[in-house]
C-alpha cells in the first residue's frame, strides 16, 4: 500500500482528542507504519515520520503542494477591503487560517497592541473559520482586554475568488504557526508578492 501523509499533527497532539478520536488516530498511524511507501509534503514531515514512527526514510517521497499562479499573482489593489468594512487607507496585517492554539493568533494580537500606537489605522484581518472549540471566545476576550476591538476583523470563510484579492490588499501577511506540515497561506501570499512573516520552525523555513 502507498499512503499519503500530510503531517503528524494529530499524532503529536493526541491528548487533545476524545477517546474515540484517539483510537482512530492510533489505527491510522498503525496503517501508516505498515505502508510499503509514504508520500508526504515537506522535508520536515519526512523527518518527523522517520523519527517519530521509526519508518525507513528511503521509502518516503516528497511532493510539495503548489499554488495556482493563474489565480494567485501580483495585482496590488485595496478595493476588496471595502467589502469587509475596512478603509482602503488602512494598514492591513493579514492572517489566513484557523484559531487552533498552534497557529499563535493570540501572539499576533499581542504584537498588534504596540503597533497601533505607531500606526493608528492598522487593522488585523483574520480570514478563516475558528476550527477550534472555544478559540474565538478566547481571542475576543483578549482583544477586548487590550482595547483592540476596532483593530481586529474576523471574516470567517471568504469566497475563494476574494482570497487572492485580500492577499494583494494586505501590507503584510503573518503566519506564526508553531507546527505546519507545509503551510499554503504563506506560499499564496508570496505568489501575490505580499511581504510575509512566518515562524522559523517545522516546515516553514522551506
């Protein structure tokens, strides 16, 4: 059998799941260990599979995810911001992803506090559904305590046609993820020539 494995995030965080989910995760990884060959998406994921599951590295192939350059390309224009209630004159810090704790959205919000003193018109635009129980509530409490209510906007899901426009409208894209099997959002932002800040960990340096 040949198994495609993006990353081992669920394996490393198995304690965060219900008993039923833990059983499913263990069965999945049992199948992974028994596979004749594994395809994964980054050098980091390959290294993680080898070290965590004691799987032979010569039986792992890497296929990096890619971005459709006919969709994601430089087209600097802030018009799309109006649709999301943001002034076209605002400085926009963009994050695309979930509110899973490993994404460190709380650290972006903490960093925003001193920034708005320098750039009063700065806005953090957070695109994507929470995908983490209680994540949004914690972030909203943090935003309220820091007095950043007017500086953070949650869009939840956006139409895919809007996403490249938002990358192009952003002044900076930020992705301080603690663990990423690959990380498509930074790659999409780079394709749009948007300056990118990412954490220097797991697959992101690739």
